[in-house]
């Protein structure tokens, strides 16, 4: 291995480390998982280039787990989408999320 290749490979390892550490600064779980997937791919490349089978195996597992987590999150997001044709939420939802709709009357106390 030439000194240039050695420096590039070491740089890849440090970049993968930075990506993994940086992933924890994302507030959205989806972004964290995607960045961890990118870091895992970088670690797999590093492990392959350095012939470090444990690094490759561990990061293939991380990549698979992160991909599974991302897929589950996408499925959950799709299943929580409102059905077609339901443009307005029910009145109770409208009051609880946005307050009463304009023009709606509000009764306070009494029965009339």
C-alpha cells in the first residue's frame, strides 16, 4: 500500500467517525438514521480496504438495523395520513387543535 493510499484510507476512517458522532446532533430521528446509514457505508468501505472483517460485519448490521428503522418510520408515516376525502377534521378535533372555527357559536353554561 502506498503512503497516499494509506492516508486516504485513514481519512475515510476519521470521516466515518465524524459522520457517526455528528448523527447524534440531529433532532429528527429520520435524519439521525439516514446519517448513521451513510456512516455505516463509510465504515464498511474502510473495513473492506483494511481487511478488517469485524468492522465490516458490525457495520453491515448497523446498516441493516438503520434501514429497517427507516422503513418502519416511513410505513408509520404513511399509515397516519388522513384518508382521501376527509378535508376537515371533526368538530372536536377542530376545537382542540385550532380553537373554534370562525363563525361558530360557543355556549358557556346554561341549557338554552
